[in-house]
């Protein structure tokens, strides 16, 4: 999805507004006020407020898919592939904290494209689950519930932006901390 410069500006301001007031608590008038333009002028650049939510949700979903594809195409040991999956997914979350918040909490307000988005999320979860199952099989680890394990990992990663202050922790420190908690919780502490 390629946005024009003005649409990008609208998106950036909408992300701030949706984070602050929530999608349902925000109006086109609020957005126009923050942009210092008339509400009617916005419609030259957007179809609706929902279109902005679509940009947010489908945009970050595409980033997750791109990173997952890179992990799947990497020829490395299974355990390293799991590390890479965690790193890649977390990198998208942490560089897009506000967008991730909206993606995680406001997607249910999509109306027109809700079925398409639900299917997209389901497909991503299935692809991650397949990858995790392959890794567990290759490492000869027991995996009692691939679906639960996948949902647990994705939920943990998607909500990690809540736990860290932007100014005090570097992305590398956050990634290392979360990776250790997930991996050692899944395979036991096997540090050398």
C-alpha cells in the first residue's frame, strides 16, 4: 500500500489521535483539528476514518508477513530460526509501538474489511504455527499444543510495547529480555 505524502501525514496524526482517544473516541473533526484543516478537506485524501484504520491494520500486518517470509527463507538451524522469528516480529512491534497498539486493540472496528483482516490474522497465525511446529520437530522438542504455543508467543510479542518505556530501554535490550523469557520458558534454561 503506497500512500501519498498528505495521506502519510494524515496517517501519522491519526495514529497519535487513535492512541490517545481510541478509534471510536476519535472523529474526523478531531483529526482535522489536529491537522489544522477543515474536516471536509480531509475527504479529498481519505474515503473515511475507517480507511485510515485499514491503512494501519493492513500495513503492519504486511510488515509482519514480510519478516516472517524472510525467516522462512533463511537456511539456519531450527533454534536460530526461532530466535530470528522472535527478533523479526519484535522489531516490527517495537519500531511501531503506537501502530501496534492500534492494530492489537482497534482492529475489531474494521467493518467493510473485517472478514478480510480476520482471515489475514488467521493465516499469519497458521504460518507461524507451522514454522514453530517444524522447529520443535527438528529439535525433537515436545509440543503439546502448537496453537496455544503460537498464540502465547504472538500475544507476548504483540503486547511487549506495554512493558518498556521508550526512553529508558533500547530495542536490543528489550528484544534480548523478551527472547530469553520466551525461549527459556519454552525449552528450559540452557545457557552455557
